[in-house]
């Protein structure tokens, strides 16, 4: 488990969120939602050891985050940020970056590393793009390449900051299906999401941030039935069934 206990997060000593207590379990998808500026990305970066907590504790599998070196931490948790460059690096070389935490001192990739990279490229359906540079492919394809890099890191915990934002609807659906696949593989998936409908559709647990704190946290249906999402976002929610599963529509 990845646990946050009494966590205060922020930048340059300025607190954004106070007393956050969350648990991320393998085989579950937890989405973090909230209005713009509510601290979603700050919380995710702190969880992923990119920002230091102002107070409280992050622990992974019972061990304090501070006891992990960067390399060992990167073998446990992969992180996909919102910002993605359009450099001249090839898709294949980018995806191979995901293997770096697992390479020895020689930094030379072995047969297993190449197999994992091939698997990640195929999972995202971008094998045919592997020799193209990031600047030569579309935004949706670039998004897939970065996600393939995170998959190639082959960690039990994966954190994603807005993985489907600004993508075509068909690509968004692909991303949601992939997150469900990762869950089925036993990974703990933590995703900051702007799309409420998509977030609730795939989530096992939902964390709603508002006014500097966790306004609500728990199983998806419990959060929806409480009415807190409608209150925070000033929207109306309707639940429908699709193939026996609940789907939430907002207006």
C-alpha cells in the first residue's frame, strides 16, 4: 500500500492542502478530482516524491518515503506529468527511458528490457511510430508514447496527471480502457482527472479536493450518492446503466 498520513502539501512553505489521509491499494484505481487550483497536481507530486511534504508522512509498503533513494523509489512508482515535450528523441528511445531505474551501473539494456519496451509499445498501439521523433507525431500519439514510457518502467504503482486531457474522444476512451487493464494486472493506479464522468466510470476510490482539504474520499458510488460532487462543482448528476455498469452524466 501507498499511504498518506496527516499530509500537508504546498510550494515554498505555502500550504495548499492540510491533513490529507489517503490509501492507494494495488488492484484499484483512485482518481483525484477537484476544481482548478484545488491542489490536485501538488498532491500527486508530493505523493510521488517530487515535492517534500510540509508536514505528515508518505509511506510505501510500510516504509517511510524518506528512506527510499530515487532509484529504488522509481522501481516502485512511475509518474506521468502533464507537461510533455516535442523533442527530437524517437518514440522508442523515450520509452526505453522507462527502463533506466532497472539498469545496472553500465546503464546497458538487456534482452528483458527490450522485451518490456516492445510490450509497452504494443499495449499503446504505437509500434509503427517507434522510429519517429516526438516532433513528428500528433499530440494524441505523443501522449501514448509518454504513457508507454511509464508502462515500461514496470512499477506496481503508477501515477498519472491528467492522462486523457485535450485528446480526441476515441483516444480518451482508449486511455480509460488502459487504466482498467492496468488495474486488472494488479497495479495501483492513481490519476488526477478533469473529466468527472470518465473519472467516476473507472474509479474504485475517489478523492475530492476542495478549499484546502479532502472534502470527501471513499468508494465511487458512496461519493456520488452523498451529493458532495454536485455541491462542489455546482452541477447535476444522472446515473445510467451501460452493460450493467454505472455511468455518470453531468450537466
